[in-house]
């Protein structure tokens, strides 16, 4: 297993998440459409690509990322071309002739390339929209006994993009349209939506959450202690790194929030230290690795946490979010009462819960039920934040 940092690990580089994958299949087998809920870097995308690369019998998966899309037609163009051009359809051998006939019919009036059936249609005089073509595909595609699951990554960001460009009404209409399609489509075609910003928070700004209450929520948790230890052991072993028995437990203790990406970052630094040092790693080397992680060269792995707040919130809410996070980073934790005090003069009390809910969902904070205080999820992120905003 290679230590793939920054890209999506696939194949032999993917660390099996059997518990969450089994949960996803159970939900799909019961006929559900899913929303995978988890902050950025917890492993949502790598899980989806694993489902796509190695599907169980009776399932095929199509992966689509729509983060940069700002228009409804552009969205359906992406879904249509990704589905029709996917290996998922090409693997349905017993239905291939029927599928090819349907593809020819749908693609006759739109521009699309489908390499698996070697067709290239050019848009003619017809006025078929990509939305209409996609809905026709959902209605008429004969899958036999198989199911196709269309996985849409960064769906909440797409809703936000449409809202920013076309207004609230357009974004609300888009959400209602998606719900209607999930409710009326072929039962063997289903959807998994996910994203690194919270869909409920995005929806609440626009309309009632009834537009997404048909989705079965599947949370993607951090790794367990056992899984995290196995991942770190496999990665260090692949690079033949020698270390004493305290290194991995101490690494995980310092990380605390055991998401795969942070373990990979820590291991990357340990590998570099070992190659320079040439002798077995110790706890002191783990401390050194953490210090190096906060080097400016690693800012690219954390900067988005800071910069995205300006895009995620209106100006006054963003100012409140920065003030809240600065205080939590400096003091280690913060009570709900202290948060309300910070909000004075920045946001009305009604906005406090919405901002805090978003920061918790997006992986900045969590509520420590023992201490009854809000704390940074990630030790790494807290230390980086303090470095980014000293004394603010």
C-alpha cells in the first residue's frame, strides 16, 4: 500500500473501510437513496471510487463530481454523459443491444461521445434538453436484475453554486426536481449524494428540509483505533521503516481525530525523517514530524479550512466564525455561553446555531459531552490555525 497524499487512493492503495461499505450496501439493498455525511478528508471519495472499482454482484456504480457546476442544464449534461459513458452500462452485457438502441435514441439530438459503443452524435436541430434526456434514460433503461447507483460528489456545493448564480428560487426548484426524480425513477437506478459541506445547512437557507427527507443518511466516521493502527502499520511497512513499539500509538494519540488523510500526512513526515536518520524511529521523531507538518510547505493541506469560510457564510457570519475559531484555537475549548458573547455585535442570536452547526459538520469543531465545551476536532488543524492567526 503506497502512501497516497492529496489524491484519491484506489485499488491496492485504498485502505478497506468494510464496516461503512457494508452499511452502504445494506441501505442500497433496502431500496434507499443515500446521503453520505462527513467532513472533508474523511474518505468519502475514496469509498465511492472503491464501490465503482469493485462492485458486488448485482450492482454497478457511476461516479460524478459536480463541484464546479453552476447551471441546471450543465448538471444534467454531466450526469447524462457520465452515466451513458460509464463502464457500468458497458458491463450489462445481456442488455447491451437494448441499451445501445436507447442510447442512440437519446443521443440523437444532443452532443455526446460514448467510447464503449464507438458512437459520436452531434447535436442536430432537435431541442431536447440534457435534463429531458437524462429523465428519459432513467425512465426507459432496462437493467434486468442489476442496479445502477449514480454517486454525485459535492452535491451541496452544486446547490450553493446555483443559488449564487441564479438565486434562491432556482436552487430550491433544483432541489425539488432532484427529489421528484429520486421518487419517480426506475427503482433499480438510485443515487448517493455527498459533499464536504452539510446538505441540511444548505437546504435550510432555501426551504424546508422535506426536500431531502427521502435520503437515508449514512455517516462516514473517522477510523477506529484498530483501523488507524493497521493503516499506519501498513504504510510504514511498505516503505520498510523501522520504529519502536511506542511510535504508532503515540502518533495516533497526537492526531486524535483519526481520519485517513491526517494519518497519511503524519506517516509521510515519518518516512522522510527515517530516510534522513537511518535508524529506528522513536516518540521524539513523532514530535518532530508534527512540527514539520506545520511547515509552510504543508499549508496547502489546511488553507482551504480558512479560505472557504468567506465563501460558506455571509460577511457578518464569516466574521463571527473566524472569531469563534480563533478563540477555540487559543484556549483549547469554548463554552456555548462564551460563543454567544462572541456573537454580540456580529450576528443575531438566531444565526449562532446555524454557524456552529456548519462548523461542526464541516469538521472544524465538535461538542465534548464530558466537558460540555466545543473543541477543535483535529489537533493538527488547531495548531495550524494558531499559527495562521496568532493573537487574533
